[in-house]
C-alpha cells in the first residue's frame, strides 16, 4: 500500500532542497554561454545536492534521496500544492473502517406519512 504520509514528508524535504538548488543554479548559470545544457546541469545539481542533503540531514537511503532530487528538479512545490488536500483525505478514507452517513444526506429513504 502507498504510504502517503511518507510521500508527503519526502515532498517537504524536496521543497527545501528545491530552494537551495534553484539558488545555486541561478548563481552558477552564468558559466554557460548558452542555455543549451542548463536543464541538464540543473538536473545534475538537483540529484547531487539531493543525495548530499539527505545523507547530511536525514537518515534516508540512496534510492529515496534520488527520488527527492528528482522531485526537487520537476518542482516539489507544485506537486505538494496539488496533492496537499488529497494526501490527508485519502489517508482518512483508507484508515477508516466504518462510514457513517448523516440522515439528511440519505436520498432514497422513504418518508413516513
């Protein structure tokens, strides 16, 4: 089963990493005369700093830190915002065993005359 809470934690780490790598790429992009290789450079920086960041500040293993670097590259902030409400609501639905429907929401109930 998908661990949505863990995914949310990884996205929060990727958002912090994204801020760092974006600033680093902006400061160092003047080294390139054309923007031809800038996207590849940004991907490499995100993956490298992602691994270093995770090994330094967390106890996350290499495959997961590569995912964090990838999330950071594609835009962790956008992913987090699009999933923000959904992560909590799906967790509640998955963990809930009984669903209670309020009486006023029942459509096909016959009314007593």
